C-alpha cells in the first residue's frame, strides 16, 4: 500500500511540471489485466450528456460520465454485445487566483467513435456499469503504433486467466509463472469498496501456485520483466504470511529468497491461499491468436 501511495504521489507531482513529466510508463500488460473482470476491444457509440454521482466509495463526491461501447472483441468475461463504462470526470477548475494542481493524467475520457482496449471491473454500487481497473485500464487504438503488440500480450495473459489450471500445469515454465503471478495479484487485490472477508483458494490450485513460485529463478525473474509488483519476491510478500502460518522472516533480508522457497516447498499441498472475494470469471473460448 505504501508503495502504491508513493507511486501516486510521484505521478501527481510529476504532472505539475513539464509535459515530458506526463509520460509515465504504465505497468506491463499482464499486471494490468490481473484484476480485470472484463477485457474487451470496443468502439464508443454514446457518451452520456449528463454526469452522475461517481459513488465509487462512501463519501465520494466526484462526478462520472457513462459511456456506451459496442463490443468488437471479448478477451475476458462475458460482457455481451454492448457495455456501459463509467469514467470519473476531472474536477472543475478552481476559482481565479486559487492554487491549481494539474491532474490530467489521472482521468480517462472517451469520445464517440473512439476505439480502445478496456480492462474493466464492476462498479461497486452501480449495477450494470463497469469501470477501468486503474488509470491505465484503457489503451487507445488510434494513433498507437504499439497497439497490436499490447493486444497480443494481453491476449496471452487473458488466456491464462480463462484457463488457469491449464496455465498452472503448462509445460512452459514462463506460462506457469505468468499464470501464478496473475492469480496471486488477482486473489490478493481487494475489489473497490469491498469489505468482505477473505476466502480460501482450493487446495490443489494453491498447491500449484506455491510450487510454481518456488521453482522459478528468483534472481532472473526479479529483474522486473513483468513489473516490480509481479516479481517472485513481491508476489511472496503479497501472501501476507504470519507466524501462525509457519513463516519467520530472516533478519538478514538477503536470505529472504532462500527462506521463502523453503517455506513454499514445505507448505505446497498444506497451505491454502486467502483470496479477496470477486465475481467468478465466466470462461470464454480461447481468443483468436
């Protein structure tokens, strides 16, 4: 949580500077879809004329526009042929002479006929409305020369979530680790506005996740090719193990990887991951390559 707050502070402060400071690198695609309930490629057909209360959390006084999209391609979930997406609007400008902090980069706005890839989750209070998973939950298609590559990477990740047990058992070590990283990130990230207690992941699935995390080369994987939050060590700490789980962190931080691997191997088949509740994914046929 502290790292997320620090990252947000850097983002906001950076946007108060030059235009180049606005070019914040988004997390890798795999990380971005880990908490999504729906991933689509679609085209905007309508933007609501009247804003509504955002109501993303208790006391949320922000406003939101509702955008309707025609779904052209579904990568995750079953959104149907049309989907409504809520987008939080920027705050009104301050009175003349009042201090102003730029916040352009914290808001996503879409216009009619715009095509984009969207990573979405249910709005916490508005039934039938989805919202982007985060600031980087929308990837514009027009004018984006890297769109095809980003789409291909996201398709690979959504295939892992659509068929998680197959991904966890894959003969390909990279696929096993990708699936493991996606699932830990998904299970250990609470839904917006949710206060529900955690629930246990099935033992067989937990066993495979722990085994896969133990077998990966932590040194090479920790180089961050999937982003800092999805390195083996970061994923291990997301389990939030306690002494009651048999985990005792070494005082020498350099010895953490070795101790963590020993714990993972010893507890695979015994320990069940604790997951924040989410709607079950509705599997679809594998997306076209």
